């Protein structure tokens, strides 16, 4: 990786940034009615990256890869966070919510005790690109009423410094008096969801609570995360270290775009059957029965 002189972001310097524990290559798959995507955070990583259950990345200029979308399907027991980099997707659900997710916007949905929704493209050509993250709910909140919020691009706060632009979807960016609060906050999982844009030769440091599980997903360019080069379409799982105080990202001679996602683990049992995520098999059986009987959503 070619290096150039760095532009410092004016945040409090980290004393001990986290290291990269390992790099993960996503698994190509399809979901919905045949939408092609890459499953980056797979089910075998749910314990390691608790409270996060799944991260899907999708991106294509070929309408055949996305045009069928995600027709009506159920969810129970967690939250979905859909971040649209490019394209238009219409959301409708059984609670009466409807919204158009478009360039730079976020849809945050709490499935809670149950919801049935659809996500269908409103374009027949052009690029569709984005991410869907599944965030677990604590046991006490798994049966809360369903909830939904559309966050247009213009409502997402940004933290900026020379060569650095961070979209703050959840949590906060920066530190101290210069910190910028995100569009969303969650009490129990305390998630960070940052979209970090770095110019060539820039670097960015983000403080994180030592107990949070954290990862970086690079989707443009190649980033240095600590001392490890992380190429595009790779997830870097960050080490757990009680003495660590955050994560440091830097670029070489090319710009970088990356997601930094972190959250406080729930450390509760995880039982999953497709779109239902609960704490026991008995609760899963009940979710399936409720769905078949028309009681879900």
C-alpha cells in the first residue's frame, strides 16, 4: 500500500487502538425473490459480534440482480437497519408504514413482536447499492410493538475534518466537545454505525468503549486499520482488549469508504429460524405458529 503524508483528524489521540483480529470474506448468496448480495456477517459470527446478527452488502448495475426485490416477508425479535448508497427501494409493512428509501438514506425498523413487510425497487435500471444490518434486541424488548423510521440523507449528521467526512447513522463520531451525535441512539446495545469517507492521505480515529464488539467493512479502496491493510469487500473484526480505547483508520494514495460498526454485547441466548430471532426454540416455535395463524404483524 503506497503511503502519502497524513492529514490528521482533530480528535483526541488514541492511546491504544484496537488491532485487526481477522479478515472475513463475504459469502455470495441471494435472498428475497432472487436479489444477489454478499452476506458479510454470517450466522457463525453472531456470538463473536453480538449484538449484530447479519450484515448484507448489495451492489449491482444489472437490474436482473435486484429487480424482483423482497416481497412480503415476516420478522420478529430484532431490528433491521437498511442503508441505501444508491438507488430507490419502497418499504411497506403490516403496521401501515410506507416510505421510499433513496440515495444516502436509512430505514430503521424495529420488528419487535412481529411485522410483515416488503422492500421493492422503484427503478428498472441503474445502480442499486447498500447494506442491511440486523441488530438484536434484548430479551425484554423482543415483543415490543413494531416501529419504523425513515431517515433521509439530509437528516444524517456528519462529523468533518480535513480529508474526512463521517456520516453518523448511530452512536457518535469524534470525541469530547467535538463529538457529533448520530441520527439514532439505542439504550441497551449502544450501537455505533459510521460511514467513513477518507481522502487519499487522510486518517481518522474513533474512540470506542472497551467492551463493545466492533468491525470495519471497507467498500471502496484499501484502508489501513491499525497496522493491517484491509482491501475492499473485506470485513475486519477488531480485537477485544480492555486497554484499547478505539480504532484508527488511514489511507494511502487512494480514497477510502468504510463502515465502522460497534455495539455493546447482550450476552443472551440466540435462537434463529430464518427471519425470527428469539432466545429459545420454544419462542421460535411460537413465532412460526403466530405467523401461520396470521397473528404476526
